[in-house]
């Protein structure tokens, strides 16, 4: 039992560690990230999230509902739409400012620009924490469709894509005049929501265990919303957007390979 709990704790904290290490780039790099580098990192993160949504969440969701026969897709469809609507709701009730955007989204408020940028990344990270939490919840419950190596693959994949995300938060903040220490702290804070949302998802699953397929696909829908609404537009804006597309493919194939090889 201790070994299981230790592996779970490590798996839940790995994505947060990735964000923290990425945020630490503010101390190592003198100049801000070039636009082409930002687009590359955003494309990479998009590819990882899409592959994770398919192989780590939607496919296990349908496999968990195989007892429904030809209707095994129903929990995946319902959960996916719940995830889309959940993020759509958060998008409207949480004030936030996307990278390179001039106008904030959500309700009007007097928050500083740096705070609004961090809130945008927190909004982005909630579904990633949910995804890690629900696969660990399924594994801890003894689900035959989720293996120990499979959940570890998801944690490692999200940790890898969180590294550039941490840098994407802290480096622009520092370039806009925020001190390095504060930029690092805000970048790290943006990733703290992941283990928190993962633990909350595990606790929710403990109360309503039969909904595993719905929770898996809900996390997938939430992540896909972030990719389509935020990441793909960021990596595609301005001329020569093919660098973002190439790194999308790199992230997608890396996460796919990790999930299949370790799953």
C-alpha cells in the first residue's frame, strides 16, 4: 500500500515539477523567448494534450464501458461534452488574459496584467490536473483498462509539456518588467492547480465510482477545449505558422509513443 501511495504522489506531482523547472528558465535565460520558440512550445503542448486526450482518456473511457455493447461510445460522448461545457463556463466566469492578447476575457476586474496572464494558464492547467487525477483514480480502483505504467506515461507526458509552459509564463512576465523572483513564483503558482485538481478529482471519483468513463472523457473534452480555443490560435497566428504545426506533430507522436510503449 505504501508503494502504491508513493507512486500516486509522485505521479500527481510530476506535472507540477515540470512547470516549476520551466518557470526556473527565467533565471537561466537573459533574453525573453523568441516568438518562433513560443510557437514551437505551444504547438508541442497542443500535440501532447491531443494525444493524451485520445490514448489516455477517450479510448480507456470506451473500454471501461464495453459492457454497454454497441452503445459503449455514449459515456465518452456525454463526458466529452460535459468537459467542453465545463471549460466554456470557466472561460466566462474567470477573468484572464492570453499571451499576446490586448483585451482580457471573462468578467471585468481590476487585476494586474501579470495576474490575468497567470489566471489564463491556471484555467489551461485545470483539465490537465483532472486528467492525471482521473487516470490515477481508475488505476487505484483496480480498473483493468488502466495500468500503472499507463498512468505514469500520462504524468510524464504532461510533465514534459509543462516544462515549456512554465517558461512561457515566467519569461514574458519578466520581459514585461516583473522581477525574476516574482516571475518564477507566478510561473510556479500557475502549475500548482494541477495537483490540487487531480486530488479533487480522485476524491470525487471515490464518492461516485461508476462514473469512471464519464470522468475520463470529461477530462478529454476539457483538454481539447483548451487546445482548440487557446493553443492552436496562438501557434498559428502571424506568418510562417508551420513551426507550430511541426512541433504539434512532435508532441503528438511523443505522447502517443509513451502511452503505447508504457501503457
